[in-house]
C-alpha cells in the first residue's frame, strides 16, 4: 500500500537529486547565451519584431529535454513534501534567469487515500483480491473527495454511466439499486457527474476504468486513472473568494460544501481488472451499441447484476494543505499595468510527464528565451506574467484561488490568459480559444516549424490534417483557463499537441513513456514553447491588440443557428440575432479604428492615448458576456457563452444556461424559462457590443 507522505530519507535523496539537476541546468542556461547587458530603451514595434524572430531562433530540444527530466524524476502530488520541492525548483529556475519571482500561498481542502481494497467473488473460482496499484512509488489509485465506505454488492455494467445508458439498462429490465456500477470513462461526463448519476439511480458504489481505442498495450492494461470527483472548481471551503491564510472558511458540513462531493464511494481500476469483472457478468446481453465501442473487452456476456459480487472498500482523509502558486514577472515598459498571463500547472497525480510537465518544461523554455531577449535589450510594451499553478488536479484549485483573490485587478487589467497543460501527447495541433484570438493564433502557427512534418510550418500541417482550420472553444472545465474565462471573462487560449494519450493520470505517465511514445526528440515541446511564447510576445508588444471581434460575431451567429434548429420554432431566438447584428457593426467599426492607428506610427501623446482607449475596449469587451447571477444551476460560472452545462454534448457546447433550460423542457412554463435565458444571452451580447464600441447608448 503506497502512502502519500514520503519518508524523510526519500525526501533528502530527492532534494539532492533535484539540486544536482538544477545546478547543471543553470550552468547550461548561462552558457547558452546571455551575451549582452540590457539596454534601457524604448523600442519601436519593428525593432521588437526582430526580438520575436530571435525568440524563435533560440529553440533547443536538448534544453527542454533536460528540463523535463528534472521535473519528472519523482511523483509530486499537490500538498505533499515532494510537491514543495518542485515548487522550489520552479522558483529557482525563474530566479536564476534573473526574473523577479514571487509565491502566493493558499490553505485549501485536499483529499488523500489511506486504504483501498477490492475483492471479487466469482461463481467458479471464488474470491480474488485485485492488486489495485500500478506503481508502489506513487499515491495509490483513488478518486479525490470520494466519501469513505465499504460495499458488498453485485456488479453491473453501465457503459459510460450517462442518462442514455441507464435508460438502456431500464429497457433491459436491469435495476442498479444497491449495486456496484462499473463504468468506462468517456469524454462527455466528468468523473464526479458519473458518480452522482449512479447515486441518483440508486447504486451503492462506482468503479471507473479507462479504455483505449485500440488493443491495449501493457501500460494501458495495467494503468489506473486517478482523478477528482469534486463538483466545480476551486477550494470547496472558500467558494467565490481566495483561500488566503487565516481567512474565512465554511465548515465541512455546510450545505454549500456537502453538495460539492458525491455521497457514494468510488474508485478507479485498471482495464485489466475491469475486463476480468465484465467478462464474468450474466443477465441481459451487452447491447450491440456498447460492444461497438469496447475493443478491449473480448468476452461479451451480460450486463449483470452479478452473479459476480464485489467487496469494495475505500478509506480516505481530507485535510487543509498549503499550496503555492509561483509567478515570474517581466514588467512592461509603456503599459506596465496591462497583463498578459501565460500559465501551466505543475502538480501531478504521479510523475506527470505529459500531464502537466510537458507544459512545465515548455514554460521553463519560454522563460529561458525571454531572459535571453531581456539580456539583449528587449522589454515588452505590456507586462508578461509567467504562472505556475498548484493543485490543478484536485479541481483547478491554485488558479481559481488566485483569480478569486485578484478578481478586481484581473477584471480591469488582464489582456489575455494563455494556457498549456499537456503540451506533448502525440502528433497534431489541437488549439482552443475564444474567437477574437483566432486570427492571431493562425498567424503565429505560420511562423513556427512543425515538429512532425519536415519543411512545413505548424499551420501547413495543422490545416492539411484537418482539411482546414479547426479551433475548438473553451466550454470544458478541464484546465486552468476555466476560472480566467468562465468566471473573470478574460480572453483565453489553450494549446496541445496530440488529442489523447493512453497513460493519462496513471503511474506510466513518465519520462520513459515520453521518450518512447509522446515526444522522443522533444520537438513537440519546442513547437509548443514557440507558439506559446510568440503568442504572448504579440499580445505584449503589439501597439494595437491583435483581436478580431468579427470572428466572435460569426461564431455566435453559428451557435444561434444551431440553437434555432434545436428549438424547432417553439421559442424565438430573435433577441440573440438582433444583438449579434449590433456586435457585427461594432466589430467593423473597431477594425477600422485599429487599421488607422496601425497606420499612424507617430509617437505623439494624442496617438498613444487613442491607442490606449481602443485597447481597453478590445481587452474589456469579453467581460460583457459575464452575468452576475451566473449560469442556471451553477452560479459560480458567469460566462453566458462558454461554460459547463448539463447536456454533456460537445456539439452544443455553448450558451450553457440555455442548454440547461432546454434539458429540463417539458411544459410551456419551461419554454418561458428558455426564453428568459435567451434574453439573458441577448443582453450579454449587447453589453459585449456596447463595450467594444465604447460610447454610452
């Protein structure tokens, strides 16, 4: 049984190892190229473009590989001593590069396992106790914030554990009341929603497993996907405000806290364990639709209940733990009070080679390249803040607490937030962004070499692979962009190479897996660092912010057309359509203003003031899409275009409050509720357009 508290001997050995690696990295970085002292000069944008090109020329996959190896040598679960040592590593890296660095601490409620066991009573072979761990060096597999409990009950297979799956079981005459439900992990429902749905259906406990799309290899068979089952984001004891040391906290038994957590226990198991259980079930046959998507379950029998009986036991503990966010600040010269934020979390369930330290290694490399530019005389127009978040895996806690803690300054001064999490999972670029950043993203992909296609840019390979441009949006709540966009209304972007990887949240997410499968030569890491860093440079250095709100209007119109087809004329979407027309006009006017300002290269105070006024409108417009009442059914989330909804439908991942109202539509009164949500969205888009235009109506 692995314990999340390492021995003092192990920690000392870890400290010595990390120190050795970091001393080597510092020497390597120093000799890589700080050759000149900074010049205190006001650089023109054309001069800064030279530095942008220099930034790209500083790419070094050898350097990123060294960073990555140092970051992934040991597990570093948030709230543990090993996590503290990684905090020190990040802080030291920034400081060694000469970047002003500080740390912000929060005391938050975290959850750890103390004992986990699972035994199956098979009809023929009798009792079999499963080995639940995939590596004794890492925390035992568990679901953070699962309640403790012990259950002895028959097993039932429930596919993905969604509404349609339980309706199918009902059609088959299967009742899951009192049973242990076995569910495979999907992409549309969170772990917590799966467990809450099972509890709603009367289940006593839940086992989840991860299945690959192809025949499983060793890592996929043995690996166990850890994760959180908490609802929402941020510290459960401080909903809506930063969990600062000594600040106000709710009690654990307060209703607002209790509703954040499931009321039945759950745990993850390996594919190997799941196959053994599922292959032993009898009863109604597994539906053909479910079989078509289960390539790793070779023996199809029944869905249960039983006759296999599972003896399930989970014991955990919750405790206040100190987490630490780390920041390196590059002060802007002309507009130091405008912030371009780039962030990545560093905590991991295990070694975190892909999730998240492929992103952390890229962040290290961006910092190294920026330090070189500073030493060569560059200083950004606006301030750049490099952010290293803690406790993301428990529910975006580090970033959420910081956003809540700084909501006023961020609301008035943040230009954009650029997120990277699992930077290198495999081939292919998979970006997500708020629409006003589309043109900038496309432009930057034309300047960075593709890591997998010789002689091609990222743009050329990306558009060839997708037969056109494919930029996803940010309605999910699966990384640190969520509090920035969905709570604070800050334009945001997220970048990945590779769509998925089979060792997600398992002990096999290691440096060895990375060099064997994910990114053997670290070229994808380098490409991410190039894209990420250059995006921030453009947002920090462009005199006029490179936002295009026509893209946003086009996207909103597409959403409205889809909504109209869904509603089939029962409820009018005309209020939204009218607001979008106002947005189109405002976006066109702003484009004209921006074009004139870009043509005016004078450094007069008048031109600078006009630029500042326009940039503020471009920066603040996104906040117009926030509503103080929040989403229907989830008031912490304020953004009425992007955020979580109950539908769990990737094709309708927009207007979440409308989606929630539609999901509950049964009577004419429900149609009135939908119409109200449509009006709320229409008013938000109108605020959006008014903020962009800038004049009082």
